[in-house]
C-alpha cells in the first residue's frame, strides 16, 4: 500500500510517499518456501505393510518372500520412534539382518534405508546400495507370481527405479511400474504417478493427468494427494482457481497429516508442512503458536529453522520480535545449507532499517491523518460561524429596507 500526502496552502499535510508498515522484502527472502513433494512422501515412516496392508503375508516359491513378521514390525517401531537411541537402532539392525538372511525382502529393503541414514553412526551408502539391490532383485522375482499384494510390490519396485535405489535411476521404468500399480487402485502409486505427470519426469508434463491421479489418490484418504489437489485449486493449475475448494482439500490434508502424527508416522518434512499450514491458514485458522511448535519439532529441517528465524525477526500476531532468537535460528538454517537464511543474515541490518523506516513513516501517516481531521473539523466550524454572521447581516439589511422575510429562510 502506498500513501501520498500533499502540502499546499490550505492543508497542513506533508508531501511524502510512505510504504505500508508491513515490511516489503525481496521475493527470495519473503516467500514461504514450499518443499516440492517427494515421490515417497506418501510413505513417510509408515511402511505401508505394517499399517495399511491387511492381508496374508506372501511367500513365493523362491528364496524371497514378503512377511510382516513380529521381528520386522518391532524393528520398524524402533527405527521410527522419535525417542530411539543408538542402542535401539542397533537392535533394529540385528532384527532386520535376521529377517533378511531368511529371505524377507521387506527387511532387506529397510536395511538399505537404515544404512543410508546416520542412525547407526556414519552413513554407509555402499552397504545401503548393496541391500537395496538385493531387495529390488527380490521384489522383481516375487512380482510375477504374487496375487494379493501385486499392486503393492509394483509400487515398491517403481519407487526403487524412481530414486535409483539398488539400480540406476530410471523414470521411464518408474512410470511403468507406478502405472501398473495405480490402475490396480494403489493410492500410493496413484500419488507417485501424479507427481511424475506434474513434474514431467519419465513422461511429458501433463497437469490434467496429474490432477486426475491426485484426485483418485485423495479420494482414498491419501493426505499428500489432498494437499496436491488443494495447491492446484489454489494456484489455478489446470482447474479454475478456487480458494474455497482449495481450503476444503487443505483441511482434508491437515486431518490426514495429524492422523499420521498420532500414529507416530511423521518425520521432519511432515512437521514442516504442518507448521506451514498453521502459519498460512491452510485448511485451518492461522495459528502462529502452533506453527512455531511444529517448526521447533522439525528444527533439523533447514526450512523449519528458516521459518522460525523469519518469525522472530519480523514478528507476527501474538509474537514479538526477538533478534537474538532470529539470529540463532537463521544461523542454524544457514549452516544446514540454506542460502536464503544466509542472505537474510547478511542483509539483516538493511532489513531492520527498512522496518524502522516503515514504522516511523507509518506513525507519521497516522499523525498526519489526525492533524488533517482536526484541521478539517476546525475549518468546518469556522465556516459555519461565518455563514451565520453573514445571514444575520443580510436579515438586518432587509429589515432596514423594509423587505419582508420569506417563510423558507431560517436562521442558522
């Protein structure tokens, strides 16, 4: 908003252009960075088999099989428990090794995932790829003869090609496997397939197909798909821009995300996303305190620490500015590789000066308005006094001349 005040002979106001007191920042700093949806966001830490697969375990004629065994479930619980320590991860590793050695492909796959993290110490990417490669071999071997879990296995194969897990990254292969699974109504594959269409990976970019598969997945309760549909309505991508419909889908997504949190299936990326929804009022009312809570829970995510830094630097409704906290969170984000946080730190003095200038100008504008209102009020009273005296003089003159007063003339 720009306010212009003008000084002339009849007004006490000063000629100056004033920026809105709300700080205006370069787009790179002011925009709320939205992490592009990962193709496996649908899974997070849930491991679909332990949560959504309610069917008998599959065992093939080969040495490979799929089994949600007691050991496997216990290992997953330890790995994804936020309170787990090194000894817990080591116990999970031994449980998975036992299962993997017997041919359980699920355990072999999760060993690959475990070694790709620092939960056991330093990452071991070579060992990770070795187990991933063995898992992919197992999935490919059981898929042709599997019946009840066929679409699930196809989805897992698609993910491995999509991310290059145990193989070279191959979006074309990923697309083929996701499509097979999606046609069998696997909601995770539908979401992943929609992402390929949306970003144009392995297939020509096609927003109509992306929207179609996002909707199919969302209708089955996949919250990330609901979030994607909401974004398309919010941005007017393929569909007409419709904020009300977007809010409905954001609400569905938030409900699903919070449900994942209750089941202890949320990670830092999901906490960041929930924080952004509360910060921006997506599917809910704006709630800065809740946003901060989720950003703090996911502070290892460089975007969460960045948002905390911004909130404390510029303040928000119900939150006072705190330069010390702002610097601490922005520094953490910058150290984690966030260039936006570093630029904000480098230009903090400049931005603070802008804030100060805008605040001063804002106060000046309000003062100018008060002066103008007072001036206009006094001017109005003065004119009324002059008009009354003039009418009295005219009436007196008419009386001296013997002119009769008309009935419609009234004294002011």
